[in-house]
């Protein structure tokens, strides 16, 4: 199988199945079927974590905008999972208006920095941090296993101001030291519940 075909399949399958189907399973299936027309085949259908059936078709071109769109969908899902049922209803509207557009800008800036071949290897983590953890999700390179971006939310409690959720991200460029602000959302004077509660 051509190297670019293999890489394209790897990215498409991983992104579209949220990691539930591994590319090696698909390649083993293809090899077992001895497909000769590798330019136009349809991979087997799988059911993803949300109960939807996906069918995949090989595409020769990588669409950067589609890639960002898929990352944004996953970022929103991971964020709401982190907020849990107690926090989400209170901050959901402000999160959509203030924070999500800034997350999208950060992802677009990231996408510009990477060549297409490297960008195809980037994926979003699937488990936000619970309790008091700041982690919402990370973007990492499947090939190296290293993080590229880390998206966090921190609880701030300035004196006499109540609680705020400070959304920010870190990049590998400065070894994840600096905070790159995405925005802040006010909670209330009372202590917010733990994440994912």
C-alpha cells in the first residue's frame, strides 16, 4: 500500500471513529480481502461511541478546514463532558459565545504552523480531568506521543469577586509554561462543584 494512502487512512479512521477502530485493524481487513483497486474502496462500517454508524471512503486530499471542524466538534464534546451536569447548564451559553471561538482560533493558528504530513498525525485526547484537575483536552502527535497543545480551565477566586473559570492553553513552543488566555466566565460567590460532577 502506498505510504501516503496508509497515512491518509490512519488519520481518517482515527478522526472519524474517535479512536474506536484502529487503522491496523482496517489494513488487516483490506489485506485479507486482497483488494486490488486501492484507489476506490469502501472500508467496513463501524459504530462509534455515540451509536452512529460511520462508513469511510478514502480521499486523496487532506482538507485542513474539515480537520479543524472535526477537532472543534470533539473539543466541544470534551468540554461539556468536563463541565458535567452541574456546571454545564450555568456556563454553556457563555462558553459557546466567548471560549469556543477562541479555541477555534488557537486550533487554526496551530494548523498553520504544521506541514500537512505532521498535521495529519495530530489528534485530541478523549478524557478530560475530573475533580479539581485543569485539563479539558490535549492535542497530541500520534507519531511521537507528545502533546502539542494543552487546553485547561482553572478556578480563580479573587478576593471579594467570587469564582471565575479561567480558560487558557499551553503550547510545546515554551515547554507548556506560559498561559495563552481564551477567556473567563463568572460562576458565582459560592464554590463551584467539582468537574464532571
